[in-house]
C-alpha cells in the first residue's frame, strides 16, 4: 500500500514543477505537494503504532490527504494534458480504495467511499498506472 503512495509522491514532484512554472499557481502546487506527501507519511506513522485503533486513526488521516490530493489534482486538471490528470486520478482512487479496506480491518468498523465526480475509469489496471506514466510536457 505504501509503495503506491511513495510512487504518487515521486510523480507528483514532476507535476508540481510543471504547475510552478505559472507563478499564480504556486499555492496550488504547494497544497498539492503537501497533501500528496502527507498520504505516505501518515501511512508510515500509522504502521508504526501498536494498536489497531491508533493505526486506523493515521490511515484515516492518510485517507483525508488522498481525497484532498485528488481534489487538488481536479483543480489543476486544466494545466495538464488529459492523460496526466486521468493517471493521477486513477492512482489516487486506487489508494483511497485500499485505505478504505485497511481502516475497517484495523478499527473493526466500516468506512465508505461515496461516488465522487472525478471522471475515473473503473476498468483501469494497476499495472498500467505503474508502467504507463504520463508526465507534463515542458
């Protein structure tokens, strides 16, 4: 799970560099990078906790950051080519779904993802997300 969030942080770096070329989008780039980086940080911190309740709490923080990241990518979608936005959106949706599985397993409760308008293609394949990576064009 954390591998996907590390990977997301890496590809987000290139996206932030592209967004930052437009000075009026500096704050968007900063928010996106912070939110994306927070996903793996909270998963890592939660993983180090001893109790399931503590782990679930940090996984919930990571879930919030993943949803926030997806929202920032949605706001930046006009800056990128469609394939860049679609890839990041699918990757974040996959991370969110995995977290929604992890949280109840730790807390013994249910969490859910409501259907959100982000234009995801539910037929996407994980391998495509990890091998066919579009990057912003300079």
